């Protein structure tokens, strides 16, 4: 299923609508892009997993103007949007990022993409591949939903997400969004996600967090 179909968004409306669906969307992208500034290489090679419309890639290029970006995504229409958005600043690979070769690079980035990896075993395997693809001093940065370990806190976080959706949609539709996405999206707890990253060899930090959303950084 394409990203637009999964979220219930028409392709031409993606960038406008995504912020109505994901709380703190712009802050998350800005936090992930800003984190890339600690990478020492002047012209870092960046591989953006599940690049979508190129929103995160565009922000990374603003932070690191000499960055060379490769976007990997299975959705051809999203890659076309990324190419148009970045105006020649991105190369693309059409494919599932779990299966595609990850080119040698200095940064691996992702925004709201890695929650499509359905099991802990596969997530851990992906992180090991990322670690191998990165040069020494490289970074993996991911902006996504990472649940609290406590069930009551998880419930509060879910209600905060519903409240965000209710700014634009009815309560019924908000609940329907979350129930529908849950059929494909898999959110691990923050501590388990950190465990996966450390197991792959990364030194891990949380550079931004609000409710269930966070920017995770893994340094090699």
C-alpha cells in the first residue's frame, strides 16, 4: 500500500494533511534535521529511508547544504514528489528499505517510516545493516512514535494523539484513523527501541521527545 493510501491522503494533499495527522510533525522533522549537524564530514552522504515526499531530506539539506542525499522508498509517486521538492538535490532508489542495499554513507535518516518494520527481529536486523553501512562517526536519526513502557502512560499518550486529530477531524474519525493504522504500524516502547539500536552497536541518545513522539539518534 502506498503511503498516501495508508494514511488516507491524496498524493497532492500529502504535505498539507500529514501535519493534521501526526502530532508535533514539524518539530520532529526539525529536530531530526538539526541532529545531523553534529556529523563532522563537510559534505555528508545521507540515505533517507522511506523518504516519502522528501520533507525530512529537504530539511537536512537546509542544515547541511553540501549534503548528498539518496532517498529510498517503495512508492514511485512519493519519489516523484521528493525529486520535485528537492530540485535535483536527491537521487532515488525505488524499493523496500528492508530489502534494498543501503549505500555507504555518513547519515541514515528516517521519519515515520521505521514503524512499518513489523517485528523486533526484523527491526534489530535493519539496525545492524544500518550500522554496517555507516562510516565511522556516522549517525542514524529517526523521528517516530515510541511508546512509554507503562500502560497508563501509553493510554495518556494515545489520548493526546486523539486530541490532536480532533483539531481537524471528528472524534469518531480520529479513533478510526488510529485503529486503521494499527493494522500495519508497529510501535515499540522507547526503551526497547533503544535496546535494538544498542544491540546493533550504536551509542544512543534521545534528542527530542513529546508525548509518544521522539527523535532517536544512534552514533557509530
